[in-house]
C-alpha cells in the first residue's frame, strides 16, 4: 500500500529473488483501455480502486435494488485475465463481478449487503489512471485502529513528511514587482504547513530548512532520506515574463528526468548506492538488470508522486485559481529521489502583482498550508507506508 523507501527496497529484494512477476497489461481485441488491477480499501469510507492502463475519462455508475447492487460501466475497456470475481465475508460489499456489456464496454457489478451512495473520481497513476469509487458507507476504521493499538503498538511508527521551503540564503528565488522574495514566502508557508501536520495523529513533519540558509538540491534529497521521509513536499512561488499569469500548480518528476536520474544513481559510488538500497547488493548484476531495478523503483515512486500531487491540486482548486488543471511533469532536480514520492507546489505567481499581494497575506499563506495539509492527509489515508499507524488504521 505504501511507496516509501522500505517498500522500494522490498520490491527490489523480490525482483532479485525471483518472487516478483513482471507483466504488462494485454489489451482486449477491441478495447483500448485495460483494467489491470482492483482492490478494496477500508478507510473512513469503503473505497474501490480500479487501475486502468490509459486515461478513461469517464465512467457510468448507477444502483439497483432487490438485491442491492452498484453497476459501473467503463467505455472502451476490457479487463486483464488476472482480474477475477471476488467474494467478501463481511462489510458492505458482498462480492464483485466483471463482464462485457455491449461492444467495447466493461461492466463491473458490485454486490452489496446494504444500499450505498457512491461517488467517483479519476486520479493519475503511472501509465494510466486510477478510478476511485467511494461507496459512501463507513469502513472498519475503528476495528483497525483497535487492532493497531492492542496487537502491534511497539512495531508501528508515524509517517514522515519532509517539507522543503524552496531557495534560501544566497538564492532568493523569484522576486516580485514589490521586491517580495520567493525564499521568504516559501519558508513562511512551510512553517505553517509544519504546524498543521504536527498536530495530526500518525504524522511527523520535518523541515528541510527552517531558516534563511542555502541548501543545495542534492543536499535537500539527502536530508529527506536521512530523516527517513515517506513523502517529500517542495514549496515554491512561480514567475513568468507575462505578468498576467496566475494560479497554483503542482509538479512531479518527468519520465525523462526519472530515466536520466536512474543512470546517475548507477554511476555513484557503492556506499552511496547502499544508502539508497540498504542491504540490497547490486554488485555482480549486469548493467541492464541494475537499470531495470532502478526503473521499476522509480516507476513505483512516480505513480505515488502523481497520486499525492493530484490530491493536493484538488484542494488547491478550492481556495483559488490553478494555472493548469492537472498535475504537470517536469525535470525538477529536487524531485529526483528514486525512493521517496515527491511533488512540487508552485503556490502562486509572485510575478503577478495581485498574487504577490496574496502571497504576503498571512490569511492566504494559511489557506495554502491547509489545502496542502488536506491533500497530503487524503493521500496518506489511501497510501500510507506499511508499518505506520496510518496504514494500520486504514486496514
């Protein structure tokens, strides 16, 4: 469920031992989109996650009674052979079935033990989209929390969120028309986000910098890894020569940037590789296999980064304009950690006079912190790393 450093190392160990299966989705004869994965998540509400090979863009949901069922129609979609009918012994969902409904349409039937009020949304994932269906009924959260407290109190830990205030020290970042410096704004918002997250059960925030000092891009990644971060959030303020440009943006690392970074890691000294992969020895492996292992690790990290970024962008849309409606991908150096899901928030355009005023407003700084906090919390409620209190509490 999680995608932190421990999960990445575990996946690489599985690959080295031959216990992981490498398989890509096989498209149907007529459908272009493939349902390649499904799982049910018990959190505050019962959630159904459907992994699709391409951006589906739409889904039709409706309910039936006597007996209660939820029907999900996915146009232009087929399912992978590995996706089979499932039955559940308790909870709101009795079982789930898959079948075709007309040409190029996959029908998913969720058999229910009670009526539901379902809603859905799409979030980006590496190689496609994830359809998240919220059944609107409570999951087994209280039971999971009880088990976590009674059965495993000593083995669980908090999720670590690294907060990176962009620029600093000799690097002021962008400068607004009224001389507002990006490095000052990012530090103020970072401190507010820190205070928000530290009051949440199950989360420990850490600051990459907490004063006006310069920290190199690689050093920021190193600090996050030293702190055993499970998520890396970098804060910035955008600038553009067109003064009217406005709105918040969220970025993750591009695929091109990830590929070049994997090659860079392979060129590093052995002790630096050990720092990344723990006790997983890469010695004796061919260069191609090493590259494959790193690519797989980064693909998993990129998928988690996209999902976390999308959750934050959803919250930012509630407090003001966004520059782009979807998470963007770019080759930002600070996002290049192969094992820590990372995203960058451009809070607003400091080059826009109106937005520069907003960025200097404590009220807007707090709104930004709250939006990012809600996005981070929403993501962690779905994808908290194994071995954490949040993972245990979401079942």
